[in-house]
């Protein structure tokens, strides 16, 4: 009788794990381990599926307006998409306004209507910071 091939277990260490390509931003994706699975199961245990569903629906409803607000900021101030997002988030936080509410105000007033004084000032500050942040690397030799 011929000897049959013996299956060898996969090598120990990182070589046993499949190669996963990096994320778009260059970071490494989180590997799923038994420890992670236990933590995820624990986190899921405290979630209310109805509340989570409502949050997801609200996010789907408000996302187009948020994207439009980013577009308004990009067109008005010559910002990159990332900078426009950062300006929108910073202004939302600094005015203690929900992101979607601020986006509604920006989109609604894009035709030339006035923004509230606080939003206008905080927006100007955030745009100035964004422009300074993008200009700083180019200014250094």
C-alpha cells in the first residue's frame, strides 16, 4: 500500500493567518479573534435593536443633506472633501448643534440667506483653521 499524504497543521504565528489587504486609509484592518468576538458579543448584548434601526434610518435620511452641505463648503471656500467634512463637524461641535441640523441650515441658506451669527462666526473660524492646516505643509520647504 502506498503511504497517504499526511495533512500538516498550518504553521504557527502570523503565517497561519490569511493576508488581508490594508484599508483605504492605509491602516490595518482589525483581525477577528476569539477575544474580539467575545467583546463584540458583550457590546451587542446592551444594544436595543429598535433604537439602532431608528438611528440607521435617520442617518440614511440625513446623509444626503450632510453631503450637500459639504459640497456647499467645498464650492464656497475651495475646500477639499475632507476639509469640508472637518469644518462641518467642528462647527457643529462648537455651536452645540446636531450635524444634520447645521447641514440643513447651510443648504437652506446656500442661496444667499443669512446664517445665525454664532454659526457664521464658528464657521469662519473652522474654515480659517482648515485653510491654515492645508497651507502649512506647502509653506514649509
